[in-house]
C-alpha cells in the first residue's frame, strides 16, 4: 500500500429515494497524519459523507478509499482502518463501559489477550466507571465512551463527528488533549464541529462543504489568508453621538461614545489611512486596537453568499 492519503473520496454522489441530493460529486483527499477539519452548515452533507465511510449509507456513485482500501472491493479492511465517533449517544443501558468495549472488540474479531479495554478507559478518564452501568454516566462521560469504542481496534484513522456537542469546557479541553496525543502518535484525525474556534485551533487543514459540494479545501493558513476584513478600534479624547463625516468612506460604527470601530478590506486600506482621516478632525487618540477576521468570517462568506458571488473554490495542496 503506497497511498499518501488516509481517505480518498472521488466524485462521491448520494441521492436519496425522495430525490434529495445530499452529495454532488464530492472529491476530497485527506492526508495521512493530518488533523483535518470537515466543516459546513447543518444539512451540508458532512454526516452523509461520514456514514458512507462507515458503511452505514450506500453511495449513489463515486468511490471511497480508506487507508488505501476501496470500501466496495475491500469493505472489511476499510472498516478496520477507521474508527467513527458519532453524534448520537447510543448505548445499551444495561452494559458497563468495560463490557461495551469488550463487545466492540469482539465484533472486530480481536482476541481477548490482545484487547485493551481497561487501558483505553484509563486513558479517557473512565477507569473508575468501568463497571458501572452506562445509563448512570454523565453526558460528558458517554461522549468519552464513544471515543473509547472507536479506538478498540486501534484504527489509523479516527473520525470525530461533533464530539464536543453539549460537553462542558473542562471536559472539552480534556478530550482535545487526548486527541492531540493520538495525533502526535500518528493517528489521522478527521473532525467535524460547529465550534469553529476549535477547528481553527486544532486543525492543520480544513475543507468546507456547502449544499453537497466542497467549496474550500486548503491548509488552515491559506484559508485564514482569505479573511480580508480587519477592524481598527480607536478610542478618542472626547464623546461623540455619531460617526464623524470624515469616516464616511469607511464602514465605521460607534462602539460607545468614545470608541469608533472601523472595518476595512486590508487589501485596499490600512489602519494608517483611518488614523490619518481622524487626525484631520483634531481628535486626540488615546488608544488603538485591531481585530483580525477569523475562520468564522471565512466560513460565513463561503457558505452564505450566492455561488455566483463567491470566489472560485479554494484548493491548495
């Protein structure tokens, strides 16, 4: 096996029986060893794509390879190469976490002497709950148990579908610390999340899906370079009731009576021009801060604007 892609998706189409087309010829290469963000609004097609990878949904057309194994020609090895952490918290209420992992390991054909159930529970902070019924676990513990289930067969690829939904901040940080450890050890991690700051902090490459199509697929730095808007907030030495007319050429608003926020396209304007315009009014400038656009701004531009108004899809090797 010589492929450099952990997951290779080519011209993937999914049309449901009611005529809804969830995926419209999606092509995507997820590099081995990457921490890859798969983002998109609700209904964009992310979960359909993940369910096709997991073998839970039949595709209409196209191909999917997982760790070099085609999901049609070699489904067993494809499934052995990937661990899926779903959004839904689904467990047998009368099984303990230890029994849950043992059953999962058995389904993958792992001999008892090679199972790592307690080791995985310990790594995810569930060792003290190993023999409690899963129905007694908190929501955050159930999330961690889902991750544990996905790891019983030691897959080289881990897919996390909204893993921190409904999880408190402390538990979210613990989960991401463990994901970073897995990634550092060589696991390819694919993350879907609605918390865009998570993707911005964690991922080295990001694809954005909208209405069943890939509208961006690039390194995080390349995507962030698309964030053209910048905000300069100027605190002046007197109170205002309206934006000075000299700033009418900019997109300026009052944050409060003494702070003016000016949003501008940094490709065309710089903060010096904004400050120079204010200086012509005789204002004394007490403080200046700047705010850069973030991944959320890029995401909204790519998923909310009409296709005819968007720039060409971003695809950077």
